[in-house]
């Protein structure tokens, strides 16, 4: 249940939050521990990127708290419901790529709901940025892109490691046959970190230019950029993303079809444990 949306600075802060709550965190107890501190983490990270001043910092903290409260109370129960639904399918699952598309679409819907709310809450902060702060944001985004590109170029098997890590989180240890499936499928991957870097730069430039120039309707333009970064995807990047999604679905379906009884029980228990964690978090008082 992952998402392909990785637009720059604000998503760096929100991606961790949404990735964690969409089950990319390690271990159920760590979900409860980390989620309880995410408002602090988001506040700190966004302040670093935006270089905010006194009243702006206060507004940001208020908006982050509001988002965290909304997410805890309204979104975590939805995640729990969906995970319980999936856990009930494990014994007789539909593991076709078509079913995985349905799950992917639901994850996208969860993501879009949260990113839409967060964008609405953060826009008033962004609109207060002065020219110096906008330039600082642009420089911070550039530095982050460079670091990310170097990391991907240095570790070319990063996608394989990430996929294997997620598979083992849900299923436990992979069989030799499943290991071979991962190696075979990802050996043909089309992921190009330079293409991703160019796309992130295109998005950042459009966002910064809109912040600086403030054309007619610029508030809506900023929100659209935050909630729909795909609108700026080049055709090459769009094709790469679609091919990566198809590869992931096919590989996921193949691995699930080969899953052992022990792996299916591991998957069912993990889904139920996450659902329990989310309900406990949702019930906590702000």
C-alpha cells in the first residue's frame, strides 16, 4: 500500500506521516510510539525548510496540531476498518493484479484525503512567506534533491532492498523461490533517479515561481500543485511510473500466489495488529 507521489519539501514532512499510517512503519508498538510524536516532528521539519518567524511558527504549530488531531480522529478508524477487511480475505484471497489495483486505489484515496486536508491547513502559512523565505525554501529544496539523487545513484539496488523489506514485514521470511522472483522482476526495473530528480525540480520551480509572482488565482494554483503533482509529470516520467506500478503489482501477485500457510497467517496477524494499533491511537485524547 504505497504511493508514487513524492513531490518536494512539504511531502518530505507528510510522506513519513502518511507512510507510517499506511503501514510502512516497522512493528506495531513503534507505530503507536512514533505516531504520538509526529506533530512535533512535522513542526520541526517544516520549520527547518521554511525558516519561519515567530507568529508564522505559531500558526504552523497550530495547523500541524489541527491536522494531527483530524487525522487521528477521522482517518485512523478508516485505516483500521480497511485492514480488518483485508485480513478477512487472507484465507481465500483474490490475489490477481486487478485486486491489487483496487487496494492501490484505496491507498491513493487515503493519501489524497490527507494531503488535501494538510494543503488547506498549510496554505495560509505559505502565503505569509516573504521573498527571503521563498528563496530559502527554494535552496533547501535544491539541496534535498541533490542529496536524494546522490543516495539513489550510490545505492542502485535500493528499490530491491525496499521491496524485500516490505515483503518480509508482511509475510515474514521469503522462500528461495520468492527471493528469485524479486531478483528477476527488479532486475528489469526501469527506475531512473535522474528522471525522478528532473521531475521534482520541475515541480519545485513551478511552486516557487507561483509563490513569487502571485499570478491571478495563484492560491488555487498552489493548492493544485500540492494535491495533484501529476499534472506536471512529463510523458517519460509518467510512463516510468506506470511501468513501475505494473511491475510491483505483478510481483506482489506472484509472491502472494506462492505464499505458504505460515506466511498467510503472518500476513493476517500483522493486518489485525495494525488495525488494533490504529483504533487505540484514534481513541486517545488529543
